[in-house]
């Protein structure tokens, strides 16, 4: 498995991942229509201050991962296609991006019901910082 910059050819797969109703429900994040999706990715890819990577597993696009500054905090987010769930892809992707992103602390927001994603982050050293009714905030300090 590896991470690489997002390429034009990745966008169809990433759009399909985001359009998956089960994945969107798990993420607690509404899918974008194609126009908003394209605009979002054009903005991300044009900003060199952001770390935006395609997750490649077994030679195929498995998802995306990124880290960005937000209101004085470094954030982490990822979206792995459902066909890759439960195979260690998200855990490995988080570990790889954290080798590249050296800013600490790093925070990740996760839907409370997304137990698998919480487990991924905890395996990578994140701890629970805030717990709300719908969302958890996890932080990696070192």
C-alpha cells in the first residue's frame, strides 16, 4: 500500500466512494453532487499547503487521505471505499500520512457511530479529546 498525489484519473473512483450511501452514513457526512465534488477537489489540489493523497492498495485506488490547517489546528481526514473496509487500509494510510505530516497535535473528527474509524485512529496513537452526541474529536499529541 502507498500514498501518492491525487490524479485526475482518481476522481471517478473517489466520487463513487463518496456517493456510496452506506459509506456516507458511516462517515456522518453528506455526499456532494458531481459539480460540488469537482469544485472541492479542484480547490484541494490547487492549494500546495494541504496534504492531499490518494490511497493505493493492490495497485487500485482505495480512497483518499489528507491533512490541513484549520483555525490554528492541524486536521486529518480520510475516506476509504467500502470494498476496502476491514483490511487494514485505513490504519496503514493514517500511519503513512503521519510520517509525512510532522505537525502536532493533529485532530480528527469522527461520527460517534463510526466505531471502526475510531479504532483506526486509536491504533495510530490518537486519544479521545472531546465526545459529543454525534461526533468525537481525537487527537495525536506526539
